[in-house]
């Protein structure tokens, strides 16, 4: 390793440290994404670690959520991120997870590029620059290394495929399942590796059993780690909300539009931020390959281009309404999201970026300058997607969970929290859950279907007014919220909002029957009495993003 490479590696790790520093420097005043993060996962980790059911059986329930949410809905206790939240305050657990994920994302991509893609020393800037860019992508936080760990896994598997016997390869395959998810990335990666092994066999390269058993070994580790998921899929016969999940509804023209939207912009759970810099670079390189007839020399480059577009096509067509006959016959096609093969795209796109820069580099001195400019530009763009910058106008961690404000509410009610149930309007129920309240509403991947149908009775009249909300709840239902027609699919009304709720129609008899006693509303309800609700008190806090109107159900 040359001196320049060591210096670039040092700079890269320093850049990652600076990138994640706001979580540690600002603490709970740091900002982060709300969607599928503050509104769900972070609260889940706190609930499960405080529930006493972290190691509960596959039949255990957590009474704090929906009068008994199955323990399996919170996933495995063998996940590294769960243990970070068990051992550290939530904000620091989150920051540590960000640091771990980005460091190993960089290491994995660097090792893959250095050994198998751009190994020559003259391309050191390319492989380190592309690896750093890959490590700074705004991945979905609770996915951990589910997508960003793929280059490291691929490096290890390629080593084994080539006959290398190093213990390091097997250590990678053993440890990655404890800091990633099978359903959020590695099912698709490992099945793709299985296809690769089969193609090798068909092409006459022999039965590479070492490669095959390495794939099987890693799959087995995942199945053991995610044993709760395996049990839920194979052995649980209780209908869940996933049984009413319906995804195949798009006409062909919208599918085609979604192909190009995903191809250019990516997806919220696997944000690659490639449309502005990387995509033009790869297309210019493709033009050079076409112009100079370099197809044979650049087979990997061409293959990755095709694969990248194919993954976006597969993703979009998963939602095509033509699937309906199959989904009606095989319910697994609704329960399991096979569209997630597009989760391979971050690795594909950034390897493609590195190869594209190599092709441009080979075109002459002026092109080398363009390569440096492209790398620098991509890093600048990714810096703008740092959570502290991208979400600076959203509530901070402290403002979102508003612990002091909800402690005041708890003290005002004056009863043990397990003696009553609450629900929220205009704010996410995860806030009440994080603060220890027992909630009838929730956001979870699956829960008993019988509960969904019972809860629906509370909001039936509101759903009847709004087709979008009705379809959203009936055909998915992951957000088991008190939906309000006047508010639509909006769940965050901060304390500066001037909105009021004028025409609320809830079945508070059912709400009370289910144990509901209080509603935390971010907005005043003008017709509260018509809903058998009385305003108890309004809670304000400088440290909170919300004004909370505490309504009690009239007996």
C-alpha cells in the first residue's frame, strides 16, 4: 500500500467521523429522518428493551402496544442495533449505528474495488473516492448493513469462489447477519449469489461446492438470527394485517413511469443520490464504450448497466395490476415484498460509478481532471444529504419525542400507565409509546388482523369520507392510526399550526370498550362533545415541537 493510499484512507475515515459527529456533539438536539425512523423504529427499540420481553418466547406479547402486540413483530433480539439501544441512550445508540454502518460500508466497497474491480495503483483515487461516496449515502438507518454491507459480503464470497481459504471470509459471513436483515436486503443478495453459482455450473465452470456451501452457510446464519420471522411465516396460523396487504394496483403507464423514477431518483429506503452526478458519468462512459467498440473489454461495465435498469424494471412491475391473479392464488406474494431486489442497486450503482471513472480516466489527461471533479461533486452532494442538513427544518430528536411535556401529561393523568390506553391525532403514536404510554394505535409491519378490524370501527366514518385513507388502511394498515378526513395522510402538526378539526366522527364507544380513555391531539377538536370527548388541559413546552390537547372520553 502506497503512502498516498494510506493518506486517502485516513482522510476517508476522518470524513466519516465528521459526517456522524452531529449525533454526538448535538445529542438530542440533532436532526434525523422522521419517516420509518423517529416515527417507528427508534420507539420500537425502546419499547422492546424496556418491556421485559426482549428474550420473550415466540408466543409472547407486549401489552404496551395494541393491548398485546406479538413480540415477533419487533424482530430478533440478536440484532446489533437492538443491543445498542439496550446499552446506550437512544440518540447515542443511533449515532453509533450510523458510524458502524458507514465504516464497514466503506471497508467493504474498498476491498471489493481494490481486489476485483479497479485494482491498479493508478486508480487509487477512484476506488477510495467511490468507496467513501458509497459509505456516505443516506441509507435507511434501521436497515444497518442490509444494503451497505453487500460489497463486504460479495468480497468474501468472491474470495471463496476463487478458492481462497482465509478465515476472514467466513468471519464476515458469520458476523454480517448480526448487523443486517434478511428481508431488508440479504435475502435478495443471497438468492442472486445462488443464481450466480447456478450460472457458473451451466456455463461449465464446475460444481464449486465451496462457493455453494458458503452461500448456504450465510443463509443458515440469517435464518437462525431471524428465527422469529421464520416462525411467523411458517408456523403462525393467526391472520395478520399482512393478509390484507394489496400491492398490485398500478396500470401499465404508471409502471413505466415508476421504472424511470426509480432508475433516476432511487427509493427512500435505498437512497443512492446518483441522479445528478453518477448517472451522467455512467452514461458518458457508456457512450465512450459504444463509440470505441469496447464491449468485450468492458463486459462487467455493460452487465452492470443492464442489471441496474433491470432492477428498476423489476421493482416497478411488482406493483403492476396484472399480478392480481397470482397474488390471489399465492398469498406469499403479498406477504413478502419481492420488489426489494432493487435493494441491490446501491452496490451496483457505486461499482458502476468506479468503473465509469476508470473508463473516463483512460481517455487522457483532461478526463482525469473530470474524474476528480465528479468525485468531489458527488461527495458535496452527499454532504448536503447529511441528516443534520437535510432534516434541519424537521423536529430535532428532543423536540419530536418531547419527554418533559409527556411526563407532565403523565403526572396530570395521575394513574399508572398500564391502567388506561391512549391514541394520538396529528402526531405519531410512536411519541406516546417512546414515553411509556400504552397505546391503541401503532405503526408496525404486522399485527393481528382481528385487532385491525376492531380498531377500524373507531375510524369507520372518517374512512368512509376519504377514499385514499380508506384504501391506505384497508389494503395495508401498517399505520393503525386515528385517521381524520380533514387531515388526510398527515401526521405531524407542530405547535405553530393554525389548523383545527371541525367535523370529527369517531366511535368513542368502541374506543372506550378497547380501554381507550385519552386522546393526545396536536390540534383542537371543535366538535369534541359530539364525539363524547372533553378537553382536560392543553400542554405547551419550549422543548417540544407540539401543542398537546388532552381529551378524555366522557363515561
